[in-house]
C-alpha cells in the first residue's frame, strides 16, 4: 500500500537508487500559497550527508513541484512533487543481490512479491521517507493556519539523554561498525477538541498506525504510554476543573478523540540494520553465509527520523481537521 490518508491523501513513489522519489497529494485545499521554499527546509532536516552522525550519501534533495500549483497557489488539483536522486550507487549492492540482509525487508519482500529491488532495499529504504516529509510540509502549512504546531525532540539514544553523550554514543557505534537506536517525542499544540472518530477511527489508533508505518519504528506510546500499567486509576485519570484538565496523562486523547490538550507521542526507533560487523544470514538458495554490509549508512537513524515522524503526525491531524469540517 503506497497511499495514506482519507481526505488529504498522499501516494509516494520511487526507489532508493532509482531515478528519484516523489509524492502525489490529492485533496490539498485550494488557494494555499505554496512554493518550494515551504518544502525545502523540512527536506534539509532529513537530508543525508550533513554530519559525521549520518550517512555519507551526498544528496541535495532539491524538491520540484510538478503540478497542482498555479501562480503560487494550490488549485485543488493533485500536487505532485519530485526529488531526483543524485548520488545513487546501485553497484554497492551487487554482492547483496542474492543475500538477505539481517534486520531488513529483503526476505519478506521476496516472499510477498517474488521479486525485490536489492539496490539499497528499493521501496523499503529510508529514502522513501523524504516523500512523506515533502507532503508533511504541505500539511503543516495548512495546520499552521489553523493554529496547530508540531515539534519533535530526541529524548534518548541508546540510553543516553544529554546531547553530548548522544553524539559520543553514535560515534562510538560507528567506529565499532555497529549502530544504535533511541526514542523521539512529538508534541502537537493548538489541536482543538473533537479530532478523531469513535470506535474504528480513533485518533490515537490513526497516530499509532502512522508511526508504525515508518520502517525504523518498533513501538509507539500516547501520553504516559506503558507507564500506565504501573498506576492506579486515581493516579492515571486527568481531573477536570473549571479551567480545563489538571493533568495530561492521556496525551491529549480520550475515547479516541482529541481533548484540546497537547497531543504527546513517543516512538521507539530501532538501530539501523545495515552495519559493517559480520553477521550470519542466508541467501536466496537457502545457504548460510556471513556478510559485512558496506556502503553509506547511518550509524543512528534517530536524528533524521524526527522530521519524518513530525510529517506523519501532521498528515494524520490534517486528515482529521478536514474530516471535522464535514460536521461543522
């Protein structure tokens, strides 16, 4: 499935080492002032090659708007955006054509489709996420007009919480030919009460699904998350006063519908599976082999996943905003 959303629908396309990666947005509100300057800053935050902490792949990630914008404003027609690959090295993956990389989607893609793009994983590569970021930038502009703001922060990397310790942890993993994961927190401010649908369209379920749709994410918490398992109801409930809620253990969502408080989401990000350390695996013929994955890979995907997660939250909230307008 390459399409996400109901009212603000995005379809992403392209492969890691193909011609490029892009997105088509259907349902973008008309008369929205939009240019590449609205999109590029978000892509720059996700872009590789910016520091020793990220992949050495050198991509400018310059976005092109191909359709849906006329005289600087959206027309209501599909908005198509494209980022052309500039530093693709498909030859780096020739030795992996018949080998399943541990922790990657190689085996499962082969089992499902009977064919796979071995060049950096094709569609399963993290490079696909730049299309989500481009669409998320548009969503954030619409949300901003409604007073809704989204920000993501790194809470920890491999158990470290201070910025300096985080940097050292990532560099140490890189030097060892290994990788590390971490935790990112997202906060949406200004979201009114009423977003989300009861039963099967719950806002927290939509958010969790969006976050788990990011390849490196292995866990999602809303509000206090797993900590609620150790609480009493009296300590977990959010008392209400004349001035509003006295706390926000629920993370801004009750009964699957937003409360008007801050929406708080945390995601667990796994270590990058591509590492130079020798690992055991098997090939397409069933033979056991050992591999050391060469090439340009992030020793930690956490810093670059922040704008991706922000984008996915923006897509969910904008979808809810447009859905809510049907009731008002």
